[in-house]
C-alpha cells in the first residue's frame, strides 16, 4: 500500500491533501488508467507500455471473459493467463474486495445491453451442447468398441461455431466415418446446420438459457447406418447453472424426421455436472455426463484440460458407458480438441 500512496501523492497537485482512492472509479483512475485509459479503450496519449491492452469498451471481446480470469490477471499479472508481463500484478497491494470492485467497474465500459457474461461461459462438456455462444472449431473423435455388427466404428465430427449479434450463434457440423470394418467404407455422414440464441442470462451471472434449432441434411450414404435417409428438424433447449464451484449443464433435443416415415422421432437428453479445478484458462476440469437417447442411457465420466495459457486450445477425453438398454448401445471412447479462434494461441512474450 505504501508504494501506491506515494504514487498517488506524486500525482496530487501541491497543496491538495493526498487521498487514498476509495471508490472503484478513483481506484481505476489512480492505478489502471495510465495504461487502460480513463475511457477503458487502452488508447492513451503517452503509452508507458508496448503491449496494447484489450479495449474494455468492445463488448464482443470483453463480455465472454469470466471474472475468475480477470481476478487472476489483476492479482498475479498478465503472464498467469498468457498475457504480457507489462500488465502488473496487484495481489500484494489490493484486497479481493478491491479487485472485485475494479472488475465491476471495467464491466461498465461495455455499454451495450444484452451480452451474456463470461461467468456463464462454462467449460464445454463432450456431448451436452453449451448454452453460451462461441467462436470455436471443435473436432470430436469417437470410437465405439465391441460393435458386433460392424466390428467397431470410428467417427470424427468437425464443428464450426460462429457468434452473431449479442446473443446468437451459427453452427455447421460434419461427421466423417473413418472405419472400414465389416464392409463399411469411409465417408461423410449427415451434415447439420444450426442456429442458437441466448433466451435468458441473469444479471448475477449464475444461469443461462438458450434455444435453437438444427437441420440435419441427408448427406450420408443410405444403408450404411449413417443417415442419408431424410431431412430432420431438431429443436433444442440448453441451460447452464453455476452451483458454488460446480457447473450444471443440460440439453434437451427432439429429432423430428421430415419425410421418411420409417424414421422415428427421437428425444436426446444430456446432463453434465463438473468443476474447473482453478480459474486459470489452462485448468483441469472433471465432470460426468448422463447421456440419453429415448430409452438408451449412458454415463460419460470425463476430464478436460486447457492446452495453452491463454485457453485458446483445450482438449477433453472420456468414455461413454451404457447403463440402461446396454444391448442396444456400445461403449465409446470420446473426446474433443477445441480451438477458440479469436483468442491468441501463444502466450505473450
Ligand atoms: C503498466 C501498464 C498497466 C497498468 C498500470 C495496468 N494494466 Fe492491465 N493490462 C496492461 C496490458 C499491457 C494488458 C494486456 C496484456 C496482453 O494483452 O498481453 C493488460 C491486461 C489487463 C487485463 C486483462 C484483459 C484481457 O485481455 O483479458 C485486465 C482485466 C486488466 N489489465 C486490468 C487492470 C486493472 C484493474 C488495473 C489497475 C489495478 C490495470 N490493469 C493496470 C497494462 C497495464
């Protein structure tokens, strides 16, 4: 604190009694504005650092950041999250309460309403779709094992997600069959196009609800068990809740075939419970999913790990174990590799 008091006194015109900043605005002006600018844009007349801080007024970049990441950066400095060491750490001079107040203050620079906050941007489960909209590419391999009919099958699904507006997201997903066992060949399965929208995110940032619809296009090859039969409409609801240090995420989807009468409507329901072991972007997360398709139920215990300090790359691995109607399901090794393509992969020097 001594260091900061001297700093404030130096800036105080002679004759005025030096005040320790107390409101979040005063604290920001005294300790942060020299680099982040009084208006939060990071554009200062006389820059003291070479790294350019994030523009806090740009809602599209700030809102998806969770408070937990910022708490760490403000307390420990930029490098903890792969950012420049030119962002100093204030953990020795500021209390947790002051850091919270500063984060709330920084949040006010985004003046556009409607953006859901990153506090409900929970770690992605393997099957349960996230309610939070993302700019991501996700590669999801799955290998079923002991499939008597086909001697096992592997599928790699590539998903591209892109946000639009404050709350929307487009998505395209293309599954590719990779095994050639039991007379099957490699090829494209049914491609899905989708859009989702955040219906509700509470101001305390503890819950989020999204709805959307996917259209499954019969691009797969008929009679190979990978679709190709009919266009299907798939409306869904997604919810996420923060429950102390845990996240609870749910998905309910109905798959309605549009023309082929031999195909039946299916209900897909997934529930994930899990937690991140720290607020670091590179943290480990542990969780378990309950995965249902009609009367077939499975559980998927899983581990997730941020691969870079910035959190731009992450991977998850798990095993989907049938628990109800086991004869009609197979154990599957599943996982993903994801890339948040708007975040830098490499940590700042
Ligand atoms: C000496 C200059 C400097 C000072 C003083 C400073 N910062 Fe920073 N800050 C930076 C730089 C530079 C970055 C960006 C680093 C990067 O992107 O690699 C940054 C990044 C951040 C971030 C992370 C944004 C992101 O990219 O996710 C937060 C939050 C932050 N600063 C808050 C604060 C707060 C609060 C204060 C005052 C208590 C403060 N900073 C004081 C230079 C500074």
